C-alpha cells in the first residue's frame, strides 16, 4: 500500500460523505430552524409560567432592595 493509495482512499471517503449531504439537501437546515423555533416557544412558555409564580414586583419603584430583605430566610427556587 503506497501513500497515493491512502490519499485516494481518503478522497473517496470524502466524496462518499458529500453524496450523503446531497441526498439530505436543505431538509436538515430546515429541521434545525424549526427545532430552534420550537425550543424558543417552549422556553417562552416556561418563562411565562415562572414569571407568573414570581413574588417580585415588576414596578421600578418597588424593586429597590428586594433582594436584600430577608436574604437569610428566603431561598429562591
């Protein structure tokens, strides 16, 4: 087995991989984009539920020092 045989074997393997990419086409990219949108929707829904359970005020005048009061007794979950 010569060096050129090894190089040609690597080249043939690389071409075989690219044939698989041609078969898949753009569907894998579309799948990843849809998966990203679904993950974002799940994340936003989860954030909405957690924000609804939060006891911290969203008013700017009320949030001063909320994290310091009772810091030893309350644990955020």
